[in-house]
């Protein structure tokens, strides 16, 4: 498959640049220690292309490789992005059905998978994606043995576990997008109600990226002010049932988007781009992402499950897990999610 469109295909030789630029005398070659940053996106569907487009507009990489099983669609998506070169920071864009194009990637983002059907839970997607990961992950590990793997495909927690097992990578270098987007939805709902900027709201959803996700009410703050503590000080009553309704609204918001437009794309594009920035630029920001959670908050050490917890992300992947306070009820729900996922993983035979 052709990787790019160039003037050489139109009969113009490669040495045409000599007519525009003269070399500097006695110039030294580029330092071998300086290399280009590369991201590979696996899956050129709605989610994959939203991620690719956001990465390009935010100038996060020097090279972007796209991989998909459909060559015509893949080439069309590549050309469409290349044709926007005059409006974007300079990024070399490649595409191929062959995973060799991903060689030497710093970050591999896996979005390939069956599209979620309206009304279908994320866990129902597992069997339809398992065989696909057996095809995707081993070549990524082969061509980019030092890369970070970021899994976006759903059900993300179990598929991140599968990617970890199939890649042979250490757990800090295999990450799921997890509840990073759920937490953004959570912050939006709170900010919209309180009429503040969502960036001033500190709020996390943790656990499974799905119906059993856990809202950490005890740690929510707005402008540094703890929300529940402030309500109690001002003698403002609230009910646990109301808090649960808000949590469900966060969970169901994704299903609503899917029902209305058929899929989600833009929000996950921005969410994953934020993770890519924190990872590749070593920003050490805290994101709730799916990681190997055994041993945290009472999760059994023998249960190798991936769940979302607030984690510090940098060039080495997961650098640490934030010591956030969980109430006993929140920790109980987290352990319940771990038990559910562990039971499912036991049936995978990996």
C-alpha cells in the first residue's frame, strides 16, 4: 500500500529541492541523540480518526502512523489529513495495513474494535474484540518494544489486561483510557450546575469504565473547597440517592450520545490526546486511567485486574498512583468492580 502521495508520482524528481535550498558548507549531520516523536493509531474508525485529528491539531508528534484492516478507507483518511498540511503543524503522516509501519513508535494507541451497539454494555463487546487483539498486540510489541501501549477499545479494562498479557510489557507501560473521559463528563455536569469552569472542578470517577464506575464524592472540590464538607458546614441537605442519580447520569451520557449520533468520537479524541500529552511530554499530571490495580484499596493481590485510579503519568507510563481517600463504601464498590472483571478474565484462557 502506498504510504504517501508525492510529486515523484507525477514525474518530478526528488532532487528538486536543490533548486530551492543551498546547503551550508561544512555542516555536521543531525545529532543521533535527537529523534522524532512518533504515535501510531490502530483503527481508522470514528474514534481513531478523532484521536488522530486532535493529536495533529495539538502538535503532539512529529510522525503519525495509521493502521487499519480496510486499505481503501485507510488511504482515504490518510490523504484527507495530508491535504490539511497547510493548516497544521508539520507532521509526517503514514498509513498501511502492515504493522511494520508502526516501528519505533513512542506511543501505540489501540482503538480498533467492534462498534458499540445502542443499548449494549461495554462488557458485552469483549468476545467480539478478544480475537482482534491477538492480531494487533504482538506485532506492536515486536516493532516498538520500548513503546507505551494505550488501549481505548471497549471494554477497555479487560482489553487493557489482554494487551498487557499479549505484549509482555511491564504493567506501567500498558494503560487503558479508563475513566479519564467519565471524569470529564462528571466535572462538566458539576460545573454546569454550579456555573463554574470545569477546569476548577476536581472530581474523579474510578473503577470500571462502565456501569459499575465509582464516583469519589468524598474527594470532590471546587476551587479547592471540598463540596460535601461545604454543604455540611452550610447545613445544606443532600441525599445519597441524589448523588447516585448524578453518577448514573455520567454513565448514561455515553449511551445517550451513541443513541443520538450512533457513536462517540470528539470527547474521547480530546481525552486521549490529553493522555498522550501527559505521557510523551512527561508532564506528570494526574489522570484516572486503567492500570494494574491489585493491592490498591483492598483489591486482592492475587487478582490481576485493570481498573481506573488517579495516576501520575509521564514518559515512563504510570509513575505512581495517587493516595486519594476512599470511604469504605467507595472502596467496597471498587472491590466489587474488581471481582466482576476478575470473574470475566478467568474465562479468557490467557
